[in-house]
C-alpha cells in the first residue's frame, strides 16, 4: 500500500500535468511559435558552430545564417502561394478528369458483370473540401507569413543568446557539475536529432522533386515541400504526402507512371526512414512505436495539425531530457524503443 506522502505527491504531479496541458491548449498559437523558434534555432545552432569552427567570426556567421533563413522563408512563401493559387484554379478540372476516369473503370467493371452504383460513387467524390482548404490557405497567406516572421525573429534572438545562455548555465550549475554535464548531453542529443531529421527530410523532398520533375507531374516544388514537411510526421506522413502526386498522375491517365510513383515513394521513404535515420541518429534516440502513435494523437489534439508535425520532436525532447537525469531515466526508458537499444535493462 502506498504511503500517504507518496500518494499526495502523485496526485500533485497529475494535477500539475493537467493544468500544464490545459494551458498549452489554451495558448496553442503562442506555444507553436515558441516551439518552432526553439526547434529551428536548435538546427541552425549546429551550422553556427560549424561556421565558427572554420574561423569565421561569430557575427559574420550569425548574419549569414539569418540572411539565408530570411531568403528561404521569402522564396518558400512565394513559391507555395503561386503553386497553391494555380492548383486551386485547376482543381475543378482535376475533379472532372478523376470522375471521367472512374466512370471508365465502372463501365469496365460492369462489362465483367459487377454491379456498381455509379451515381453514389460520383456523389461521394467531392473535391469541395480540398478546394476550401486550399483557398483558406491562400486567403490566410498573410497571417501565415506574419507568424513565420515572428518565428524568424524568435530564431534570431535565440541564436544571438546562445553564448550568454551558456554562461548563465555555468552560473546556475556552478556547484553542480553533474547537472551541467547532463544538460549539455541533452542539448547535444537534441541538436543531433533535429539536424539529422532535417537532413533526411531534405533528402526526401529532393528525391521526390527529381522524380516528379522527371515524370512531368504538375507542381513538383509544391509536392516536394509537402514531402519535406510531412516526413516529420511518422507512419502516416509519407502516405499523405504521396496522395496528391499519385492522384495527379491518375488524372493524366498514365497508370504506368502512377505505379512508378508509388514504388519510388515507398523506396525513398523506407530507405530514408528505416536505414539512414537510425544509422545517423544512433539507436539510443529511438522512440517506441506505441509512444509515436499516441504522441501524434496527443500533440495533434493540443496544437492542431502543427502539433502532429511537432509531436515526435517534442516527445523526443522529453525523452532526452528524462534520460539526462538519473532520477527520471526510467521515464526515458519507457519512451524508448528497446528493440533498437544495446543497453541491458
């Protein structure tokens, strides 16, 4: 039977967690900007360290990174806005072409004696949701850009404070070197995760762009960016990212290209997710598949669609933080994928 004091602590921790989760959900818009700024700064800090290690003055390295980030944000905003506008304009044509293809398939099936309700199937095919979703994004492009600007400013301030923050940590942990070492280990592992994940996502987007460009699929840059972003969502991300390009190939009526696209998407995602990422990240950074699944649901509920993109990074951050301290290491073990660990329990 649990002691009363321990039981009080457990209830206190549970109540505190509920309050924190409720606060996260209520302030989700601000939390999203903060988390994105922290995660992007974690990635860029690795490049900042690389440039300073090459004897480039820190101020110049900082200006290079901020300039490159600003140019990337502007280019992506322009390209995505242009591609989405054209896609929304052509969406009714795509819908009609898909319906015509389905009618051909239904007629083909009926020739072999299958009974198919053509009207019900055509009624079920409604692209209005995709059209409304696309137009909403285009209409809110100004709001998205303003939030991206806030993230950019946050990243700039975080990067400028990196050295000062290290000095603050030394003052805080002056008499406790173990905690300082644990925090440094936590920072290194977190930076390693974000750097590797961004690199593998970039590879995924690059291979998808080359493939779509080779097969002359419409909007290859748009679907490459989608593949890059959705690579951060495990399990379902790669499947969802493949749907638009596959549908466009079906619209073109080239079933051979469709098969090739499906095969290439599978090869790229399986190779990068199951071979390259574990090799670069290391086995110690693996999350349990069950934890990944429930983290998608949990953070998606709290932060919306952005929460699904951030689900694994946030959970990975918590796991690394728990494993960095002796008294919470058991929680990190619960979150880990022990099938990919060499350590003995």
